[in-house]
C-alpha cells in the first residue's frame, strides 16, 4: 500500500518551495524597481512593498524548511501579497520609463 502521508508531505513541500519562489521573485523585482516608479503610478511606496514582500519571503522560506505549515495563515498571506504585487503593481511600474516610440517588438 502506498503511504499517503509521504506523498502528501512531498506535495506540500513542493507547494512551500513554490510559495518561497513566488515571494522571492516579487521581492527581487521590487528591489530592482526605482522608487519613483511607485510614486508615478500611484501605488504604495517602495519601502512598504519591500517590507510586505520581505515578510512574505521570510514566511515562504519558513514554510519551505518546514518551520511553518504550508496551510498557515502567514503562508497564505504571503501568497496573496506576492500575487497582488505581481499582478497589479509589477505591470504598472514596468511601464514607467519606457519611451514613447513603441513598436510591436519594442522601442525603435
């Protein structure tokens, strides 16, 4: 008989690594984005996003090393915070600083 707990533990561990990767990706993008881009787009400040995403990465790492449960409220909140940043803030701040002459394959 297959050990169900072993398979479920593996699935939750892979999900925890995914949570950490998502939050780390969002944090790295926020670190590389200039602070003026956040102000121009009307989003929250860069400092606030760095704090939020830093905590999200911390909780994601804690879940990946199995210090926190993957279904912990902190882990779920880190997924939500990272997803909000990547879906709403990242596209808005990426558009800042691009030139006006945009062709179908980039600036020209």
